[in-house]
């Protein structure tokens, strides 16, 4: 089912608003792609203006920054141990921005948006 991102037909008080035009194709959104842990699988999509986005379906690699010595290390993701967006994402091992992941070098917080950028960047906690 398509997501419509246009204005509501109701005002804040609840009255019905009659718009002079209907829905447009550019107001349709896409369903979210939830990134999980697994072998790397990418999906490239076309966006408005013929631009491209790389969505990550599954990934098992994270680029973790250690703030103490300002070094970035490529590590393997073991599991998701915390997620403030949704508590059920922990059980399903879904990675999004703000998720706490367990890596080889320790716990890290995800700073990138894997569903939009195509990589998992994180900061060591």
C-alpha cells in the first residue's frame, strides 16, 4: 500500500477541508525498509529528480569511530542490544539510527541511516 504524504483533509479542530485538487504522484512515499543483520544486500532506488539512494536490506559490517584516538575501525555486528525507536526492533535485530549494537570492539550507537545511506556508521560507547 502506498504512503500518501500530502496534507490531511481535516483541520486541527476537525472540520473537513475541501481542496481544489486531488493527490499527486510526487506526494506518494515508500514503505520503510527495515535493515537487519546478515550478509550484505543492497537495494538501489530512484528518487525525485532522477537521484539515487542505496538502501541496505541486510548488513553485518559497521564502521565504528573511537572518539578517544579518533580512529575508525571496520567491525562485525553481532546483535542489536538497544533501540529507543521501538523496543520490538531489539528482538528482530533491526538496525536504524540511534540503535545500540554489539560489535567485536564493544557497544556502539548507530549514527547513520542505513535505509537511506547504504552503510552503518557508529560511535563507540
